[in-house]
């Protein structure tokens, strides 16, 4: 069969060019207009498809990867899924060191994709031999012919977004964007997109979303890595207990912190009001928008673009489980986003 504009040769050709959707009901009482870049529309259901393909193809060009070699990475789940997907199509083995904070859904998906999964304790220091950083490094040293993606310290992470996500957002908004909000974990998305947008218009504000329990906001404001900021939190793929070198703190105008409970309810609210089935981090980003509105950050004519990084299917056993929400103590009088009960007909 010859080439067709409507037929892709494989899933990798479908990465990128994700849609931007205007947020309507959920943003009706907020100042400004809000637009979500839906990265869950990538074939691997997250923004991490972009960096997985970009970094692996760079390694191929440099002769670092040959058929049958092994790709190793640390991940909260999404990067791992994307690497596993690319590995299947390109013929590589895949080993993933995963944080125990990752949902069981994510871990099961990684196994289903043929990856060898090592689940590591989330609440240990980065230099602890049990941390997923150290486990991945050890496996890389032990396995001949392997490469370690190392997304937290690999500049290609942000370059992937500089080359793809940034230009897409600029073109999709006809250059009218005034603010860009993204969660900050590795910092690849916010740094790559932010750099591209700032080159186009230096007045665009780049705002990072951080978690309570993470060190990023304070480091951005003071240059100090404060271990006292570190505490456990539940949101996956957001915040850090170390400083990723990928993050370009200079192009980020400010950080705002959000908590686990509000972010979970905001994710549910997005689904109920917009019909977009988003992940936990997307809820965190929209929660940041609400908090910034309370602080009068935005004006009526502002055009604000948010990254919704992944798909809600990764969180069925967490934020979309009433049982899990109850166990976390997330249901109270101010938050009534309990899901409708299932009715069984006998």
C-alpha cells in the first residue's frame, strides 16, 4: 500500500500536534480566556511521548542504540509508558524504575507494555540506593549496551518541547497567548515551551505549578535548596525533592503551590464540566488557575494556555475512586465531587 495522508505507518507518527480546547463552563466566572493543550491525545496518552521519541531517536543518530539494546529510565509512570511504546515499535528492551507513589493502574500498564518494572520507595532521599534514581543508575551500570534516558538531567527533555510543543502552542493561538501554565516536575515541558514562547514574545508570563512538599518554588525564589520543604504528597509527576538541571528557572516568572486534595477535586471538576478526562496533574494546573484568579493575576483580555499532561485513565484507582478519595480524607462539606453511584439491575 502506498503512502496515505490518512494512514500512519505506526503510532510514533501520531505523536504531537495535540489539540488546544477552550475551557468554557469551568472557567465562566474567571477573568480571562483559558485554553487547554490536551496532551492525553498523544498515542501514549501523555506529553511524555514527545521526549521519549526525541531522546531515543537522538541516541540512534549518535549510534548509542542498536536493535535489541536496553533502554532504562526513572518514571512516575507516563515517561515509562511512552518509552515502552517506542521500544516495542523500534525493537528495544525496556527497564523502568518506578516510584511507589505511582498508581497501580500505571504499573499494570507498564507491565502490559512488556517493560521490566522495579517499584522503588517514593519517600527516600535521591541518593538512597533504594531511590528510583539510584536503582536506574545501578541497572545501567550492570547491563551492557544499555542507555539511561535520565529525564531529570537530560537537556533533550526540554529541547523536545522547544522543538514541538512550543511552536504548536504559538501557532494554535495565533501568537495571542499572554500566559502559559504547566506543572513542573522534570521541568522539561515548562522550560522548553517557555523558552520558545519567550523568544517569540518576552512579555508572555511563564508560571510553574508546584506541590506542597516540593522544593522547586522556594529554590526559584531564593536559590536555596531547603530540605525542610520536603514532605510526602500524593500528586504524581509534579514537584521534586531535588533540583532537576533540565529546569530553566530563569525563564519561569513565578511558581504557585497546590495541595493534593484541591487538585484531585479540580480534576474531577474538569471531567464533569468540560467532559475532558484528565489526570491528577491536570487538576493541579487548573487548581493553580483558580488560586491565581483569587490573587487577581489575570485580566479580562488575557489568553491563558494550560498543559493538561495526561489522561484520566491512569488514575482510576486514585482520584476517580470514591474509596481512595475517602481513604485520603478528601471528601468534606466544601468538596462534593463524589461520583454517581452505579445501579445494578438484578
